C-alpha cells in the first residue's frame, strides 16, 4: 500500500502524540505510534511540527525514535532546509494533525478513519488514472495537439 505517497503530514507533539505534560514527555496517546507507523508505511512523509526547541525537542525526537518513528523532517519542510528570514515559518504540509485543531483532537483512531475513507482512496486512484491517461495521450498524439485537429 502506498496511498499516502507524496503526502506530507505535519504532526504536533505535546497533546497530540503524547498527553500534554510539557516540558516532560506525557504518556503516548492511544494508537498514536500505531497510526503514524501505518501512514509512514503507506508512503506519507511525517514532519514533526512542534514548538519544542533545544533539549526538549531532542527528547521528543528521541522518544518517537524509540517508539519506531523517524521523522522525515523536524520543524521544516525537508531535512536540508535552512530556515532564515526568506523562508516562511509556516511549513507546507498537506495535512496537519494537532490537538489545537478546530473542534479539538478527535483521537488517533478517529484520525485513521478520517484519513482512510473510501472517498479519499477513490480520489487518489482517480488522480493516478488521470495521470496515466495524460501520459498515454501524450504518447499517442505528441506533445502539442492542435486545437483545430481532432
Ligand atoms: Mg499541542
């Protein structure tokens, strides 16, 4: 399964992966790592998106690593990104998972349900089909089909 290929998911730490206990590390929220691992397995790039810095950030990263999650990037869009004044502080993720979401945090089993509905799977499949259809048309009719020729 690779349904989350090219999908960047920004995940908050305190209150989301673990219960809020900052600066300590709270208890894992039920199914947090299980869900994250499955998303990763399906091709998602997981970005840790947290206000933690320095030692507290390292502790969070280490905690996640010990639980089988190695983030693609931490507080940035990609691992090598250098953050300076020219770079937006908002990261460019496709999906944000945060306990401060409008409506509050629904819990990880609900997160899983939301991310895996039939409609989403269908949309991803359509995207793939339309991409391969475009490729086929390009192959059959060349790069620049003229408008007046059908
Ligand atoms: Mg939070």
